[in-house]
C-alpha cells in the first residue's frame, strides 16, 4: 500500500459512515490560534474530530531553545491517537481548509509513530468538499477509544546539531518549504531573523498543488523533486520550513511521487535561529 494516499471528496462522502474510519479536522491559522476550533464548531465533515496544531500536533515550546512547533512526545501523541479512536487497522482521513499543510503534519506524525497504512489526506481539503456541494455537520461524534501503541521512528527526524554537521556534505539535499521571499530573506512576517539555512534550496510547498488546490499528478511531483535531488540519494533529503509544518507537505508530496520518506528537521528555521553561532544565508 502506498505511503502517501489522497482521497477525493466524493470517495470520502461514500465512506464517511463506515466502521473503522476516523476523520480528523486539522484546520488552523497561525495568526489566529482559535480559528480552527471555532471553525470546527461552526461546521465540519460529519464524523470528524478536531486535531489542533498547537495542542495535539505539537509539544511544549521552550523560548529561545525550540522552534515554534516542536514535535509532541511520542507517548503523549500515541495516547491522543487512541483517544481519537485510532487502532493499527483504522483508516484515517485528514483534512484542513485546502492547502493541506496542517493535514500533512498530522500525516507525518502518524508515519513517524508507525501508522503508515490507511492514512489519507482529503485532496483539496474542505474547499474541495464545499465545491462538491457536500454538507457539513454540527454534531460531535461518539468515539470508542482505539488501541494504537506506536513506536517512533527517529531515523525520520533530524535535530539542529546533526543537520549542522551534515551541511556541505555532497549527498545532502536540503529543501525549504517557505515561499521565495522568506527564503531569500526579503521578508519575514513571523520569525525575528530572515533568511535560510546555508545550502538549502527553496521548494515552496504551494508548488505541490495545481491551480485547483489539489495535488499535482505524481509524475509532475517526481519531476519537481528530481530537479532538486539532482541524482543525490532521496533517503538523504532533509525537509524544513518555518516551524516543521509545511515541510511535511513536501514530504507527503515526495511520497506521492514514489520517493522514500525523507527526514524532517522538526525545529526548522524558528529553532535554527535561536543559536547565533548557526550560519544563515540570504538571497538565492
């Protein structure tokens, strides 16, 4: 079974009341942390539960040490997965408003803990669901706890120290999911220092999507990332962004294209800049 899987609104509508299916609403807005939960309360796909980026999909922030969205503790996240009703054989559908970054963060966390089959992202997100004329619900589902245990695969995670040691090595492909102006250091609307990690290439996550907001075909994604890998081993690819969220969109797109799961520098730019000894670069 493929590691990265999409589901269309029509396919989800046909399956949404099936036994053994958990739907997670991952909507969030960095500028308004209450947006996702408020939006969920105003209407969500029937059967969905809310997964909050900061309460569920991230761990505690330590100012000046961690990035803005550190990984949750593995045992804490596994406990939350069980509370959502997830077991090893559960199918899970993840969605957000549309671009898919928050859904991809949840997908990556599930893969990190070993849940790599039966996990889908709603292609086009809630925007596509609306466009298909499908209804929302105000009802909270009744959930029977699951049994998923999970074991973290820390080969998929890189910290700042280990990334720093790898910089400049010939096999490393380092991709930054932020938009070009932030990558170049021309603007920085969120973090106190602008720029990027030396040696990185800009791979804006929005370029994984077509004009309709859905993921590009696998062959187009393969060509996109082949141009950045330039023959280097895909297993050595490291993805980062501002805080370890949109980087997961690139990792999902890579998996859709048939590449093996790359590594996530979870702390990303917001952690990198906490140590003034770490080099930064600007421009292309």
